[in-house]
């Protein structure tokens, strides 16, 4: 009976030692592999695009088809292509482009500063689109009348000098100094003097001989 108990304890002890020495190896993880091709997202547009003229470094992009009525919202650098979406109905010299980073992702560039490239998938003419609403200023600047009066003095009316009429101008009168013509003609007197002088010369010559 004791021999059986000893054998049973020996078997339990040997089994415990074998379990302590046994280290299970990790099972390999099995994952499902993709069988199709993964699409690659590129930023190259396939439709009509615009690019900045090579002679310019960059151009301004506006919120609408005008540089006076709409603010500038960014720039377009040389070498960058932007999708062309349409032309302004009011002015076809402005092209609407896809411009990310602004509200609506829409911008406008002047057609003379860019080159329009036709894409392989879209060779049609750009459609005409309506111009966006003109932005209104957030607030209208006003001047406080009380503050303005503190810096702008009251204009005192200056009385003009009393007009004094000049003295009366007396128009001078000139008397007629014209002498009446003489009764003896002037030419006759001259001829007489010449005759007397010539006669004196002849008398003097004769007396000298």
C-alpha cells in the first residue's frame, strides 16, 4: 500500500516538473493580404487648367472677376496648374479656377496673365458663370460730430471791406491848334530866296573882275 502511494507521488512530482519546464512557442499571426491595386491620389488635374505665364513669377488671385471690386485672396506661382472652371459672363477676360484654402475653394485670375491648357478629358469651351456678389465692408466709418467739433474751430465770417467808388475821371480836352494856311505859298517863298541868293553870287563875281 505504501509502495503505491510512493509511486503515485513520484508520478505527480515528475509531471509537475515537466509542466514547469515546458514553455509554449507563440503562434504565428495570420493576416489577410490585399489582392487588388491600391489607388494613388495625385494632385494633377485632368480637365482644363491654367498656369502662370513664364515671364511672371506669380499673379494675384481675387475673390471675383475684378481687381477693383473684389479683394485679393492669394497668389498663383509659376509652374503651378489650377483647374479652370469657367469664365465670367460680364467679362470673359477673367477665369474662375479651383483655389483651395479659401471659402468655397474658388478664385479668379486675369486671362492675360495665364495660359489655358486643354485637358485630355475635357476639350470643350469653358462655360460662362455669373460673378459673385460684391463684398460689402464690415462697417462704415463715421465721424462723431462732438469729437470733430473739438478739433475743428468755428469759422467766423469776415466782413468784406466797404466798397468806395473812385473819384470821377475828367476827360481832358485839347484845343485845335491848327493854323490857317498863309496866303503866300511856301514854295514860292523858297524859290524867291534861292533867286536872290543866286543873284547875289553873280553880282559878287562880276565885281571881282
